[in-house]
C-alpha cells in the first residue's frame, strides 16, 4: 500500500517543474513511516541514532526469536578504529607459527588459537577484560619481546566502546521482552556481565576450487556477541528450517548475535544464532568478535516473569562456568566445541 502510493505520487509529479522537491518530500515521509528498516536479507537494522519505537522493539524481538541476529548502525564505533586494529593485528598474524605458539593452547596465557583447532583456515587471539590494555600488552610483549603500546591502546579503546554498546543492547533486549523487564532485571541479573574480544583471521587455501568452511557451525556462549567483519564476507546464519543465509558486510554496520546464555536465561524466547563462516575466495578475512557474558559463578535460571504463565522451563538451572568448561573441554586444544549448545548441556528433554 505504502509503495503503491509512493509510485503514484512520483507518476503524477513527473512532469512538474517542482518534481525533485516533491519527490524528496515524498521520500522523506516514506522514511519516517518506515521506522523499522530491514536489510536486503530481511534482517532488521537497529539504528541507534533513532528513538526506540514499540514497533522497532517488536521487530528486534522477532529477529532475536527467529534468527538470533540483527544489524546495528550508528553505533559510534568509527571505521578508522576498526581499520587500524585490523592493520596492527596483521603484524601479529604474520609472525612465524613458533612465535604465535608462545601464547598457544599449551602456554600459560592460552590466548592464541592456532590453525587446525577450530579449522585449518582459522586462527585467533583473545584479549580479556576488564583490563583490556593489560591483557593485550602482555600478549604483545611475549610475541614481540618489546613493549609497543599502540596496539594495546587501540584495543582498549575498542573494547571500552564495546562494553558500553553491550550494556545498551542488553537493556534493549530486555525491553523487547516486555514492559518493565529492563527495570526489573538489568541491575539484578546483568550488572556483573564482563567481556572479552576475539581477533579472528581467516586464510583459505591458495588454490580454491570450491568454498571451504572457515569456521564451522556453532553458537556463542555469551549473552550477546557484537561482530565487526571486514568487506570479504562469508558469515552465514542458519534459519530454523536449516537454510543458510548470508550476513553480508556493509560499511558502518555491526552484527549482533544472541548467545547461549541469553537463550537459556530467556527460556528460548531469544534464540542463540547458529552461524558459520564460509570462505569463497583466497582473500584473507578479518573479524572482531566481542563476547558479553554473565559472570562465571552466576546460576542461570529464567525468572518466572520471563517464563510467563503456563510455560514449561526449558533448562535446568546451571552455573555459567560449568557450561564454559563443558564447551571448552576438547581433546584437540582449547576451543569451543563446534556443534554443542546449551541445550546439550542443560536442556530439559520433552516428556
Ligand atoms: O568471523 C566471523 O564473522 C564470526 C566469528 C565467530 O563466529 C566467532 O568468533 O565465534
């Protein structure tokens, strides 16, 4: 209906000398009416520069319930900061394997995941909060045998912005669960959340006859994950029906994934996204994944108000740390078990 009237308006004005002025006005009106923008793949975009409307909260809730993913724009993280981190991270990933393994699965820090643990084409560095500067600096001193604080300063700036953004998004997700939920549950349940950053580097084989899996299907163990991906693409999310949908990169756009902890806490009202990365060409791919998690000793148990009248509990209460251990105990090294989810750990089987 909206589109029909828009086309008609253009048509009757097409010979007018005021054509452009009127066209602009009509587009402006359309922009206001379309307050819940969607990307070309139909996944909603959360525009943080706009006031939240009940209808946008509903779109986000639906996206989080059906897909576990949506886009964020106007988030205040500059493209320059991401590009700087990407170029400084290259210095880390370009080091010889032996050097990177000083932080590998058998080191005391264990902040480097080498190739062939999650996938032959994937490696990553982890930076822990709350003091991201110290964590990044400790790792880079071990790798470079000298102190160069530029990288650590940028990481700290990025992660501090990510912390603020994560808090904001968790509040919005609580609002999307119903009136009063944010006031009731943010301070009591989410105040002690903490974050860590994973810097991911993908390099496919030199000769590629067909696409390869850069990172296999998995869910995140976080409450939410905020992802920056470079322009190469390859991130996909799985629909409930099992179809893979591209989550295409777009400048200035971050991707928000719901993780297992929020899925369990919301009793499946919000869905932990099943995602993977496919490499379609030999270009290096870079991403930054910021995981926002409950504190380790938190017992996750969906509150009755979130459960709602007459709904069955989907999960036994569990301690966060026990779930993290369940996922990390992998004979091949320390990496999340691909394919295992919180349902395997604490799900209550239907009778
Ligand atoms: O690189 C990406 O786009 C996804 C990364 C991811 O899923 C992860 O780090 O868990």
